C-alpha cells in the first residue's frame, strides 16, 4: 500500500481554530513555513487569525542571511508586519514585545540535529511564554532525517551550554520539532502553556521524501535532504581548520584543507569501513568562509545507505583520524571570544571527546550508551508511531 501524503500541522489550523480565536498571534517562521501547496504559513495565519507580529530566527524570515550574521527589527515588505529578530541583540523576546501578542506560534523546518539553532530559538520563546503567561503553539513538521534513529553523546550543559546546544540531548535526537517542544517543556521544566498541532499520516521511519511534501531550503548551507544527513557527520569540522564545504555548492558533504592530498585522505577514511558511507577524493576551492580562494584537498561524503549510515560515529572517526594522522597540520580553532569555549568545544559538548582522552572505540561505546539513555527519556514525548 502506498504511503499517504503527510498532513502538516499548519494544514490543520481550522481544526484548532479555538486556540487562535480572538487572540493576537505572533509567528516564528522562515521560507520552510508552507503547506503542501506552497502557501506561506504567514499568509495562511494572516487570512485566518489576527497575525500581528513575525519573529525571525537565524538567517532571517526569508532565509537570505548567512550563518552567524545578526539582524535587527524591520518591517516585512510583503506583509507590512513588523519582524522581531531572535538572532541579534536578543534571543528571548522582551516583555514589551510579548505584550503585543497572546499566542506565539512556530512553523519552521528543523533538520534533526542538536547543533541547529532553530530549536533553541523555540526554547527561548517558550521560556518567554512561561514568564509572561502567553500560549505557545507548534505546527509540527517532519524530521527530514527520520525519527527512527537516535545517535550521539549527551551535551554537558554545565560547561558547554550555548545556542548550538542548550539542553542535554544527543546530536541526532530522532524527534520532530513538536516532540522536542514537549520534551523541553516537561523534562527541562519550561512549563509554558503548550499546544502541539500534530501531523497526520507521519511515521517515525520516514525520510523526508517519504512524506511527499516539498523540500524547501531551511538555511543557506542546507540545500538538500542529503545535506541534512551529512550535517551531523561533518558539522564538528566547523570548529577546526578544515573547510566543511561552506563556500561551495555542496556544504557539509564536501570537506578538506589545503594541506590534505585528496586521494590519500579518501583512502584513509574508507579504510575504517564505516557503514553506509563512501569517501570520494575531490579538490575544491571555497569562494568564502574558511580557506576561501585556496585549493583544498578533500573528500566528498557519499551516503550510500541512509539506514546504515551512522553520522556521529562517522564524525568522531573523521576527527580522531585527523588528530592522530595529521597532528602537525590539523588544529582546533580558537574561541570567538577569549576566555569562552571554542566552537568545537560547544558542538562536541563532551570533555573526553574535546580533549581526546579516550580511544575511538571508547568514544563509540559512549555514543551507544548515551543514545540509549536519551532515547528512554525522549520516547515519553513521542507523538507518532514507528
């Protein structure tokens, strides 16, 4: 029997009309906030509710801002509605802004990774809703890399809490954004008034293509579903002197450095016989970001079997190999702010991995243990069947 198309949370707004009736609505979104017919969630809410404010995560409402660039309050040209930045001077809306609304909603495509800032924008806004007695609504969307696989190490929040890792979750969390909201709200005691509008026909095993929904690029460096899969495997390279492919047409699937020989590096990585992945030698020259304008030797990460692919095991293997085989060339980049943890430390979120004090086998063992531990916690908040 063929899969039915997944019905998105935003497409069920009429069923939940009472949540929005006679209330002023604020919406966190970007271009991924659409229904199956490409209608914008902004337009849908504007037509069906009293939409009075828009809230912008990293990259902006129109996803036209590169990673790390801050933006300020502005008026959206398409709608005339004021857009309040949640990736600039503040990440949690102020009382003055929250006084403008009764309900804050979010409709945005997550990518299934702890590193992705959108889920922490959601968490900060949930905190603001709890603080100022507002309602929070999640229009749920699929996890593009499926919800059946959970993998990673649990973040040490005492030392490495940041906007790329705020709660003690693993890198590949295996949850939808609505399920994450339930987890954050109850497990980590945000305690806001929360409504998740669930999808229909969604199953945990589904890759994004199985949902029969249109893929919209959520951020400039995540152009395809394959990139979302590769992201968990190569995002740790952001905090090192290797290019993670930014400034090329295939970020996160392509990585390397000027001091690497592509053929040799590919052969070395393939010798680990990692499941579901093959490393093909490739030379490239980034147009911006690290190593811009320099010829880099590197590899293209081909995911040959998504079900077998283990991105965190792959990530730790790549980092371990670079540290042991290229100790004089490979380096962890210094922190952006002196005296604070580096990007590598914040994303790794585990001292033993950061300091390389245990073997690769022990790192993988820790991944397995933490994955099982997190899954037992997270499955209490699941909304969908396997």
